[in-house]
C-alpha cells in the first residue's frame, strides 16, 4: 500500500495514529522508568524517552495499516 493512494481522511487518520502512538510511547516510557521516589514528569528528555516515542510512532503506523486492511475487506 502506497501513501499517495490514501484518501485525505486516511492521511488524517494516519497522522493522528502517529501522534497518539508517540504520546503513548512517551507515557509508557515515563511510567516504566520512574524510580518511585520522585514521580516528576517534567524530567528532561533523554535517550530512552526518544526511543519510546519512536517505538510508539511505529506502533501507531502499524495499527493504522492493520485497521485499514480490515476495514477495506
């Protein structure tokens, strides 16, 4: 499936899936890496947060195309 073959609605849903996946990845990374003593969410962005964000983006993209595959059938 090529991205130019997507409708405007599908492109918008893909962008939303990427953004939401990134947010969920960052939140999951913050929850997993919290040390329990200082649950400060405003820690500076580190390498693991960036990895979590990228992994969340990938999951968002995969989720979009799986959903699109089932909805097209």
